[in-house]
């Protein structure tokens, strides 16, 4: 692939959930789009207890992703890293996935992601769209931190933008993130009102999350002097194909406790209330981090 858009997706479903309409619109316009999924190295299923097997069935998850990418018109690439849930040392409890610390900066995975993004940008025609890390899920924060560190070296630039992760459907979770909170939405317009049962679960998780966010870890938080700006990517004409793509991820919808119909209600309300898919750009960075050789 020479030139075009690379959407960095922590897990198989994240790109479609967050910016599926943008992907479909770009592909339909003839802009080559590739989704780079980061955590695609499967664990041994024999090692997986109970509910974790839903996440560990990578053969099924990859097949779901293949079908979704065909619908969106995007190519795919898998980076082959292992998500935090299946790394050592094991998590003491599942909620620890939403708790971060400064030790994340020492992970070999973060450095691999950072190098990968730097290599992609060696093609002057490549543009990157990465997660912002809303929700404080360890994997999302790890990917977002790596991308923000790279963006800080290139700022200001339109070659790296950031999308609001799926947990941004929770306005409470958005307001816990130092970048998203600078563009607050009305609580009465929160997407989760479209499906209160699913919303309760997500809001409960927002209360349990702890630790530094991706802009904090990358040293590029607005409260520390970095400047970010937002734009809205319209979804007109592409919402339906986005929802069809999301519906392919049946294992993940099952694991999240929401089937495709409540999920579609949430997504539609988010588009209606927010005007589309929210994207961010780092316009003015603080002192950039030292990049890898």
C-alpha cells in the first residue's frame, strides 16, 4: 500500500465501532484504507477460564473482522501482539483491565506499536487514524500513548488524527479523558439513553477505571499545555454500512452484553446528537518525547 489511510485498531472490532462510516466513505471515494489491528496473537484456549474464552477465540474473531472489512471496503493488517488480558503476569480481576499506571511506558508492546507507526509515516502519502484512549482500557491506552508520542514529534500535522473510542458512548467516560472533556456533550443527549440496560453497565465501568490517561502518559494533556482541536466526520449515507459491519462482531457484542439491535440504537443516537464521528488532532505539543532510533 502506497499512500492512503491507516486506521489503527486495538482489537478486531474497534475501528468499525468508532469510525466505520469514515472508513466506508473514504474507501468509496477511492482512498485506499487499511485497518491495522494491533492485538491479534491468540492465547492457548486451554489456558482460558470461563468467560475469557469469548475473547480468546481468535479464529472466530478474525473471521468476523474479515467480513466487516469487506463490507467497509478496507484491507486489513494484523500486528500480532498479545492483548493485556492474556499477558503475564495475569490480572487479579477483570476490572484491572481499566486500571493503568506509569509502568505501561515500559512495555515492549508500546515500543513495538510506536516503531510501527513511525515506519508507516515513512511513506509521505500515509495518514494515520489512531484511538484516543477514552475508557482507560489498558490496550487502548497503550496504543493511544504510542500514537500520541509519535504525533507530538510531528505536530502540527494532519497526518495523524485520533478517533474517540467506543467507550465515548458514555459521556461520563468522555469527561474523565483530558482531551475529550474539552468538547463536552449534554448529559441529557448521551447516547446511552437509547439503551439504558446497556448504558448502566458502561457507566458502572467508567466509575471503576483508574490511573493515568494516554495524553497524561504521553505528556500531551491539555492541562499541561498541549493544544488539541476536534472536527466532526459526517456519517450521512454510510451509517447503515457501519452498523452492518458492527453486526459481524457477534462474539464481542455478546461479551459486551449488548446484541446488534441495542448497539445500533446507541450508535445512531451518538451520530444524531454529536453530528457524526468525532476526530481529534494534536496541534501544539509540549516538548516532544525522545523517539526511538
